[in-house]
C-alpha cells in the first residue's frame, strides 16, 4: 500500500511540475484545463514544446 502512495505522489509531483513549466512558457492556450490532463498528455505536450524549441534554435 505504501508503494502505491509513493507512486501516486510521484505522478502528481511530475504532473504539477509539467503544468508549471507549460504555463510558464505559454505552451498551450488551454492552460486552465491542464489540471484535467493525464500525465501522458502533459508529457507529450512538453516533448512537443521541447522539439519545437530545438527546431527554432537550429
């Protein structure tokens, strides 16, 4: 049971980190809805953002 709580806390911490970063960098116009997104959705959005940044740099 303790492992489940640790995993759940780790997932929530990662989600909150990604939400802060996405909002800070104005990545999506749906920033009000980010709390409803899954971790997978947030990770995909973050990866897409990082990829766009790399393409812009060269």
